[in-house]
């Protein structure tokens, strides 16, 4: 007679085998896009609010070890209300803070206002999406599918590039590409990347990076690290 431990190991082996077969299957592109839309809707419908701590760093030229300016803020989001920021600390170049980071916070607050935020969701209502390959690839330790995404409306916060989603549930893992519209006449082409982790079952940004080059300011890199999330989830979820 099999022991309980042996039976448990057998069940785990079967589940791993089924999971591997599932991930190896070719995916129907339309089904993948529906899954992405469903994951976005689940987050929108169930995350009622959150707070987190965000650390912003600005780098100039080729030096990404010594930021010219830094800012730490507390971000508070309420569904149907938007975002607000409380600056906890700031240091470095007053120019970089004044024309770089503080306008960035104001823009983020505006983007997240009701009536605006809906246009920035990574779903098929806002983006043309095409599955790049039916194959699964590993990214950030997760099995992912990659989609080419092109925003239907050009805006500085809308990225044209590649969206990686979890192959099991369609939740966003990473977005990378170029801003479909330059944030200013001085910024030039801006490359953007944002990574996500699942917190309480929902994808939340964990790291972001934007890089721009211009004749006036040269190469500028802004990074954001998101930590200490506290989510308010819809009851029963």
C-alpha cells in the first residue's frame, strides 16, 4: 500500500506534467488576447485602492551609479478618485527635481483621474495586439507569452513595443518599448520599461525605467522602484 507521502508526490508529478503540457500547447491568438482583457478587468474590478512607496532616481550621461536627483513618495490610489502623492524626501539637483520628477508626478496624477485612467489600461480596447509567437518563454522567472502592442491613441504614457503576460492567466509581467508620443519637445525618443509582480493575486508595478536622449539635455535615465504595497481588495475576492 502506498504511503501518504508517496501518493502526494505522485499527485504533484501529475500536476507538473499537466502544467508542462498546457504551457507547451500552441495558443490561439484571439484566446490569449481575451485572457489579457479578462486579467485587466479582474484587476480593475477588484482592486479598490492601494498605497505604496515609490523611489525615483534620475541619472545623466552614462553614469547609472550616482543619481543627480532622488525623490521618495507615498502613492495613494482610490478607485473612482485617482492618485495623490506625498513627498517623503528629495535630494540632488533642484533643476532635475523641478523640471523632471515633480512634473512626472503631476502627469501620473492626471493620467489616473477617472475618465483618463481607462485609456491607459493594457487591453485590446486601447491597443492593437498581436501574439508574437505561440511559444512560451521565461521572463523574470515566469512562463510568459509575448505580444506586439501598438496604442490606438498616441500619448507619452502609451508604449509601442512588446507586452509579456503570464502564460497561465494573462496577467501582465513586463511592458517594454518606446513612448508613442514624446513627453516634450526636449525629450526626443523615450524608451520605456515596466515590470510587474503579483500581489494578492493582482499585477502591480515593481520597477520602471525611462531613457531619453536630446540635443539639449543629452542622455537621461529615470528609474522608479515600487515597494511596500498595501492593497484594498473587493470583499469576497
